[in-house]
């Protein structure tokens, strides 16, 4: 049961902010505190959404014939959980038709590489792609990834059922969460925000946004921009 919480108004909390920076103007501080009130409201909304997500009823039972191969051999879907009760799966756009993987997916996973062991204290994290495992591990070595658990979707069934393949048969990124409770494996949540739900003038993006990259760029005056893209390689 959710209990209502009475909050101090965000504008009042913003007024309590005592931070001042060298040589700032009164206009800057007034605008910054107004923004701070909005940031407080955003934090509260993020928490409300997270609470609503956690309260979802049980999702569909996982019953498909899903087969994977990791660096240590063949696995079924239950094996991906390892010793955890919750499994997070990212569908990596690195199918056999690609010479190189998706740069945007790679940028995301490079950030997660640094967090993988921390995440692994709470839940299992799996990265699934349709390329052979040898191809995935070779690229991981090139990229310096040591902590991500990479798996080849050997029969493609998982990718088809959980939106890792687009309507034209090509790769699509997907982010799914599964639970294992009382002997039953079920789907819990998936990112479902795509082109159809994008706002005018914005690329499709989810909420929460999975990429630390955007967290950094969103607090800069340049923002995300529209005329660049992550690269797989940078000179020097």
C-alpha cells in the first residue's frame, strides 16, 4: 500500500539553498533557484514513477525456447539469472549482418562496463546479441570490456520475442527486466518508448534514460545536439 507523503513545496526548498558562486548576478541566482525548484519536482516525479513501476502486477511468464552461448558454453534462459532473482537484459545491436556493432549501443555498454560489478551485487546483468559468441568476445577484448556478461542468442528466439529484432528483421536495441519468484520466471518491465512516442524535435528516448552520456550533456549549454554521433574509435 502506498502512503501519501506531504512534501515541503519545492520553491520553499529552493529558497533554503545557500549556494552562491563567485561573481554571479542577482538575475542568475533568481533564475537558478527557479530551476532548482523544477529539479526538485523532477526528482519527486522520478521517484513516483519508480514506485509505480515497482508496483506493476506480474508480467507474462517466460516459456519460449531460448538458447544462448556464453564464453563458458551453452545456457538456457534461467542460467542467465546466475544466483539472482532479477535479471536485466540488454539487446545489443550487433547481429551477424553487421560488420561492426552499433556505436550508440557500444557507448552505453562501455559506461555500464564500469558499473557492472556494482550492478551485479543486486541483480544479474546480461548483454545479448545475435552474433556468435567468438565475435562478441573478440570485440569485448578490443573495447577493454572485462565485466559485462555477453551472450549469443543462438536461435534468435529471445530477440524475436523481446523486441531485439525490428519489423524488417534487423537489429533493434531492447531493455528488458525479468523476475524469478516461486519457481516462475516472468517478464517484469521493458523500455517501450520509441519513435511512436517521441515528442516533436526529439530523437526517441526513454525515461529513465539509460545512458550516462546524456546525463552529462544535458547539464551543458550545448545540450545533446543533433549533428553528431558516438564513434567506435577515436584517433590517438
